[in-house]
C-alpha cells in the first residue's frame, strides 16, 4: 500500500446498541497518515455517506486513532432515520414488545459450467475418429442475489429474576430453530438470531432475523441453442445448469454437477435442499405468543 491508501479491515467489525439504536462499526486502515489527515482521506466515508451495499445505513460517528505510522478510522453506521441522533419512538424493551424492520443483504453464488467440444482421438484399431465430449471448466457463472431479511426485536420476559438455567432453556429453543425454514404468512423464511442481551432482572432482548431466499431466476431459458436432458442448456459451446423454466437455482437449494464416467455423456445435475423445514418452528421461539 502507498501513503494515503485506504483499506477496509474486514476482520475488525462490531455491532452495538446505544439508546436502543443498533449501529455497525467498520474500521479502515489509512496508510502513512496521522489521525488528523486520515479522517479526511478520500476513501473514508463522510458523515451521512451510505455504507457500500447497504443504502439504508448511513455514517454517523467517525473517529480516528494512530496505529504505528498509520491510522485506524472507525465509522459507525446507523439506520437513516437515526442519523440525527434521534431515538426509537417506541420502547423496544417493553414486555411483549415485537418490532419489525426489513433490510437487504447479498448472497454470491457461483454456478459451475461445462463445455461441449469435439475431440479427435483413435479407435481400437488406431484409426482417427472424432467424438463430442463434455468437460468442466475453471470458469463459473457468478450471480449476486439481493436477499431481503426481516429483523424482529423481541422482549423475552421471565416471571421473576431469570436464573442461568432459565437463560439456557430459552437459548436452547432459539438454537434449535436456527437455520430452519419457517412458514410465516405463507412466506418461507430462513431463521437466525442476532443475539440476546439482558435489559433487567426479568427482561432480555433478542433480535430474530428471517431471510427470504428468492432463488435465481432462469433468464437464460430463451437463449439456449439446445436443451440437453432436463437440466442443461447449451449456448454456443458452454453448458449451463438450470432447474426448470422458472429457476436456474430454486430458493434454499444447492446444486452439484458431476461429469459422467464416459466424457461423451452429458454431466448430471443434482439439486438438494440446504436447510430443514419446520413450518411452525417460529411459534416455539421465546417471546412469541401464539
């Protein structure tokens, strides 16, 4: 790195809650600059700038500190409605509170590709013959999916001062549902939890999060020169896997492509479920009354 270069430190990241407002801290290394200059470096976010990839999160607090001859600039991003320092209009820690928020994340998917090509070889008698063969290639087809997720702050209230056993019992119920697909209002959503923190002797706050996988739509269907079997489409010499006319990859699914023993046979495509489904599992989570 040259003097003045800015690099985001992906290993240095934290989330916090201050006055009920969740913030995300991102650190940047500024090469060869003292804090007074580093905080003004070109590639360091300014107050009100959106976090890259997260347009609803804006930079609110920016601090700089020295690290040897370099500087670390820490930027805290908060939801746009809190950029002026306001606090939530509701008490997120009230008994029975259930909040809601929707945001977006990205999921990068690389689909493996095959090639269809002619091969000149010889038969058992040594005579030249040509064959059509299928071979995998180092290149892949990259997709970036925008994945909406729903954050739901939940107040978990115990009848009396919570014991360590009470907390473990509640946590076990959350862990049991993590990475399971729930059906909520006819939506299939993947569950996770951002964590639990204590607010009082009897009240804990959890932030539940449900992701909605939209899958990868099949925008190539009309462009195929040839459909091979049920799940392969050819454009030129490149072979693309697809699930059906609607999806290249359906929601919550993985894909595996294996070449055939005989390279003149097309590869096989296998789709599989990546997660377990438990439709009403969300109703067992602490703090949700049904």
